[in-house]
C-alpha cells in the first residue's frame, strides 16, 4: 500500500522512481500474491524442493580403496512418496582428461518408499584408483516423486591420487 501511495505522489509531483530507496522490509510488507481474474492465486515460481551433495576424501593413495558419500535431502515441510532404481545415485569418476574411469551399473529394481520432511537419503560408493593424478567425482540422483522424474547432479569434488 505504501508503494502505491508513494508512486501516486511521485507521479503527481514529478519525483523520479528509484527502487533502491525502498527498504527490503517495505517490499516484503507490501508484497501481495498476483491473482487471476477468477480470484485464484498464481503460484510462485517452483523452488528447489530437493538438494543433493557429495563427500569424498581430497587425497587418496593409489590402489587403496576409498568411500564416496552422496546425499539427497528433502527440503519440503512434508513427507513425499519416492521411487527409484536399486539406489538413488549413479556415481561418476572422471580423470583429468574428462574420461569416465569407473563403470557403474545398477539393477533397475523399482524401490518405493517415503522420504520424510527435512530428511535425507545417504548412499555410499567404494572405489579404488590405480593411477596417480587428479580425478573429478560427482553423482547423479535419479528418482520420481508423484508423476515427476528428477535427475539432479551433485557438486563436483576433485581428489588427488598419490603414489
């Protein structure tokens, strides 16, 4: 309401409009959802409902096994039904040339369950690299909530393999 009054006043008296003069509190206070002609609110743009991340050691010895951990987190305030293959994550390891060095297979079994509000699914992947160098690791979560398919890639982690 304050913004409308200010705009009317500015128009009548020739004052220029400068949005930087409005405080964040004023913008939030005056924010009203946009309505359609039949009175229904138009939903806000879709926000991120799920987050994925990955953890791995920064350095490992060649030919020594190490563990990668990937996490899918439900950011919603409610539980959701989730379906996926035998696991949620597909792990990818690439060498410094960008070539994938691991083979990751998974049974396409249809697992269904409930992902609780603000809860996470954690999966681990054991691997061993035989050549020294730098490798980039990420994971891709593939799952379905309701009728919507999701494919979310984690952050990338670079590890060093030393002899």
